[in-house]
């Protein structure tokens, strides 16, 4: 059976997976059609400042009088882009490190795992702040920084799976038929770790979305790029929390949590679907 | 075809932080074996006797601690990488467990064509179909595009055998090939091996714990106990006229209809290969144990023509 069809077939029985996909696809839809959904230009002044939510301004307005609903709609784009691409970077790095480390063992494994330990122990967010201060917080840099610092979890998980899969007889059969190490790693071991990698990738996206929001919130990165974290950043520096302007901070906060939860649900559904032990028949 | 002399494989016992044991698990403790071309030779022994280790050494999947393995006169472990590659074109292995010897993510077609692709042997659809059908998976097109998970255990083992046959090897190492398939189709598999052996002059090293399986198709049988061969003869010598008490016990453990008491009983289990008993390694379990057995290790001698045994009784 085609793996995709297999997944879709199983997905129908996984409520958590359906909810996850529902949330994610809704946000993807919003991101793509933001110009159509938004009633105003998010950067234009469309009314008086600090207007309460109303039919005119669904989420009210900010200190400049810009429409917060429109800003939130446009603000969906960057979390999604950063989340997926940074997760891609992290997963590819983690997968490669895990594969090589687990397969070859010995000294390369020791070296790679000590590096992994280092990145696991160092508080990533602090390192990210330092690095982006050094190299500048453009969108690309933020993606590379988040991706480049969040691969250790994937590497650990992949390595532990490789350690068990490489002992399977089919690996020895391939070896005895002159299969090279690279061949065995990518043809035999990789397909068997992919399910776990998918689950990890979805978690990495959730992690990256959260991290990006956190970075922008504390002012790291380009604060002119519209994103949920950015809205929260301005809500904070304008002191809206203490002045009772609740409609500024709350919507982007809820959106971040929602999208993150969507990806966590997706990850859980990958795990239950691809792991035969937890799969419901 | 295969000539192994005094092959040893010791695994160091893992040292812990506070103690250095310096001890070894002696999986193979000096095995010499020679198998002629076109012969089905069985290596029989209990779990822990080292028989699978020997198979892995012949496949060059692990190297021996000491000793020499020659294939057609060439030392397997001094081969250059390139020569090892062409050597491996001639050898295939069949494992016991058809569930783990096929990659669950690869279609049957991919598993079977793998040795052909990796060894740069040309093939076409017809050849694949012929190989698959020769092991009893008919019609081939019903099986080729399925995943191992969609096949039964027996069908999977047929696939594993088809994969081994695909490159027309000269030597097959079959490690317990039938111990996990239903008794009803065991004979099928063994006949398949025998048939290929006759038709293509295939040499087979059959590794099994089951003397009955071995006697069904083998020309020669070696009995392995704790990493050492205790008796070797042609099939009739082992089955009809076993000399070593261990072989006798193995034979008596095959249930035969209408027979009552077993003649030779052995006690206990195979000892830990870290602490191999002194003298004859079988003496703690031997019903005919003598004082000499506890001190002197018996030599492996030819008692009758072509019938070797290491036992002080003879």
C-alpha cells in the first residue's frame, strides 16, 4: 500500500490528528489569503488609537490606530514560514547526525554525541540572542539560528533508533551483498526511522514557532516584520498589560498557542499512526 | 570450497568501571572444518554452541580472533576490499527469522533485486519472476509489489530464499532456515535447497540445532559443542552410528513414534562459554564421565574412515 494512502486511511480514525490538521490548515489558509481576509492594510492607520474591539475593528486598534485584526491575519505568515523552514533545517541536521553517529559508533559517535549534549545543555534561547546580536536578526538568520540550535533532540532520537535497527538481520544481508555503509544507511535504515522523524519534525515546528515568537517578543530579530510575536512585543513595550488594553496582547497569544498545539497534535497522531504498538486497528 | 582451520572467536567480557575482568566469551574455541564443493554440510549444536558465529565468520560479517578461513584456497580475511567484493558475489546467506531478515519498508521486488543491483548483475523482469516462482511464490506478479508485512511467515522465508538464489551463488550459508516456518512446509524448503544443490552444484553450510533437519538433507554433519566440534562424519555415520555421547543424546532427543525410554540422557544446560569446563568440555553433562575426562581434553581423532570424534571412550 502507498504510505500516503495508508496514512490518510489511519488518520480518519485519529481524532487528535484531524484536529491538528484542522488547526494547521486553517492558519495556512489565513496566511495565504490574508490580503482578502483583512479589512484594512495592516500598516495603515485605519482609525483612532486604542479602539475597543467592535464590528469595525474586530480586534480593536493599537497605539497608532492600525487595525489589529488585519495585523494578526498578516502576522500568521512569519510564524508558519519560520516554523516549517527552521524545523526542516533542524530535522535534516538531526537526522544526519543521528544516522552517522548511530551507524558508525565509536569515536565519531562519541564526538557527535558530546556536541549534541553541549547543545542540549546550553539554554538555546540565550545562545540564540547572542548569535543574532552578532550576525543580525534577519528572517533568514533567525531561521538558521533556530534550526541550527534545535537539532539535538532529533539527533538523539534518531541515533537510538539506528542503534537498534542496524542490528537487524536485513542489514547484515545487505552488507553481505556488498551494500556500502551509505547505501545501508539511506536505503535500509532511513525508511525505518522516518515515522519517528515525522513525529519529531512536527514537534520541531511547534518548538520553532514558539521560539521565534519569544525571540521577537524580547526584541531580537526584525521588529518591522509583522508576526504574532511582534504584535506582542509592541503590546508589551507600550505597557498595555498594565493599562487594561487586553485586546492587544491576547489574540496573538492565543494564536501562537493554538498553532503550536496544532503541531503537537499532529506529532502525537504521527506517533500513534506509525507506531504499530499504539495503533488502533 | 571452504577450509577453516582452528577458528577462534573470543568476545571480551565488558569491563565495568571498578573491575577489569579480562575474561572472554569463547564463542568459537578452535573450529576446523572443510567443506567440499557441492556438498551440503550441517553444523549442528545447541543454542550458545557458536554455530551462528561460525556462519557469520564465513560470510565475513565478523572477523575471527584467530585462525584462518579459506574459500577456494583464498584467505577470506586477508582479501583486499575489491577482492572481498567479488568474493561476496558468490556467497549468500539465509537467516532464521523471516520477519527481521526482510526490510519491512521495502517491497518484495526491491528485496530480491538488491543483491543483483549491488553486485552489478544484469537482470530483467523475466529473471526475477523465474526466481520468485522457483521458490514457490506463484504467480510472481502477485507477490513482487507487496510489502513483507502483507505476507505470511512461510512466504517471507520463501522471499528470503529467492533473494539468496537470485545471484546464483556458489555457496549458501543457511542459518536455521526452517526453524521458524511451519513444520508442514519445512520439507519443502529443505528439498528446495537439495534440488539447487544437485542442479547447480551449490555448496550449502546448513546451521541448525535440529539433527533431524540436518540428517534430512546433509551429506556431512559436524556436531558443535561449546565452540568446538566434538564429532564429524557423513550423514550415516552420525545418524546410524553416533560415537560421541553428546551426539547420541541429541539423536535420542528426536521423538520417534512407538519408542519409549531414551537411552542417553544429558543433564542440565550448555555451560557458560566464559567458564569452559576443564578437560573434556562435555564432562559435566556426560553420562559416561571418567576421571580422565575431568583433566585431559580429548583429541579430535579419526576413529573410522571419515568419522572423527573427540572423546576418551574411543
